[in-house]
C-alpha cells in the first residue's frame, strides 16, 4: 500500500478530519496527506519538536502542527510498545478544537513515519490508530 493510500484509508470512514504520514529521520517532510488539510503543511522544525529530546517543553509551551497551535495532553511517543502522543488543537478566534493522535511506526520499519489523525469526539481514533500503525 502506498503512503497516500494509507492516508486515504484513514480518511475513508469519516472519523478523521485530517491525516498525514511524515518522515522523522533522514526524510523529514510530509510523505502523504489529506488534500487541503493543515497537516499537509507540517514543517521539519515541527517534526524535530515532536521527536526531540526535550519531552517537557511542549507541555508548558505547546507546539504547532502545520502552523496550528496545539497543547500536548499525553506523551508516550518515545515509550517502547506505545509510541503515541495525544494532542489537542487550540482555538483561535472561536473555531472548534480537535483531538490529535500522533503515532510512531515500530523500530523495525525501514522507512520510519509518524501518522497524524485528528478526529471528532473524545479519542475516536485510538483503536484505529493502533491497528493501522501495526499494519504499516
């Protein structure tokens, strides 16, 4: 399955409003994304913050994804067997906020990736994310 097909699959059931596959090692850029979504604009600098050694700074200062301000709720991105992070977008001008799931593919992957999916409701993407990451 191509990376774009993977993103299309995440978007197919309507539970995700945006999704992207992003390289986080040597190829730090968006590999595939939902057309017109904010995650299509994720920058190498934003990727560095997500996978960087400073695991505390973004709890107090937040972070951005595709230039969208976000708060980190839970960080287990560097925890073996979990490799996930829970984030919530911040409202700017009264627009709705969304849950964001960040999941890192297993270490055995030749091409590492981070998958993003922000959806409706509390955490509707968690089960789908775990399943889809294991399928990559």
